[in-house]
C-alpha cells in the first residue's frame, strides 16, 4: 500500500506562495507582472497553449498534438511548490483588464538527486523577441538559487537558436551533453557564483530590472480582483 498523506502535508503543498509575485521590465521596456501559477489558472494556461503556433508548440513540448497537451492542463496547474515552480508572465497595462492574460510561462522541476532542476518556458508568438524569456529565466534562476539548487538542465532543439541564445545570456556555465535522437541537445547549466556586491549584470538581456512592487499604477487592486491573494 502507498504511504498515507497527512492533512498537514496537503495544506503545505497547496499553500499559494503569493510573496513570490514581482514586477520586472524587459529589454524593450515591457512591464511584466510575474506570479506563481495556481489551480484556478487552468483557463488562462489553456488559452496560452491554444494560441501558440505549431512551431512554438513543438519547440516547447516536442509535439503538435494540441488535444493531448490541453488534456494535461489540469496537471500543469497543480504545482507542488516544494518540488517545482511555475511562473506566469502578465503584461501590465494602464487600465486593468477584465481578466489576466498569460503571455508566457516558465517552470522548473527539481531533481533532488542532482540538486538541479529541469527548466522550460514558452512565450506567446506575438510577444516573442521582447526579452520575456530572459526575464522568466532570470526570475526562475533567482528562485532556484533560494532553494539551494546548483543549476538547471534543459532539452533544446538544435535549431532553436532563440532558446539557445536566451540560455547563453543567463548566469550559467553551460555544458552541452550528448545530442538526443529527436534532434535536440541536452544542456547542463551550472549557476555561476554570485558576487555579493553585484545586484545588476548589465550584460544580461533583462538587465535584472526590478520594478517597485506594487508599482504606482498598482497591481494590488489587480491582484485582489484576480484572486492572487487567495
């Protein structure tokens, strides 16, 4: 028989880490609200996947079978924050929209044996080339460091130059492993040692620009309206 799960374990797993929500700016000046994904985000994640082009879908999931991927959405919004992390990117606008809209998602799954994590992210086609992937990767790197992880691993299509460029701009020492049969490369990205005096690396694509949180045209009301604090 499997191990019985205590009620306290379930509560801890489901606690939403609202304190991780933050605001950042991309290299093109796009202001983003970043927050962890929660169970009620299923429609937003479904909309994001549905809106991806075939190319973007395959680059992220290595398949164009949309029906199968959309069937996995309930699983993708059930995040065990001790073993994984999933961060959604939302564009900040002067007028608060009726509902939030995901334009990108980055996530990682921890490999406890190696003390590393498998990292993935995807950005909606109409928002690509704005530095959103770099911001998501930077955010995930910060969170992974806090958890004491040593680095990320990733599987990237060999011809996915955009993704490879994003990783190359990250704060990693990258080692390319043996190519995989699907035409992809396996990457080992070890975090570089952080210099205590350095808070911003000007060579990074997102310049580690962190906006005051919440900003003047605040997402505090935005958060309350869209249930971020729940």
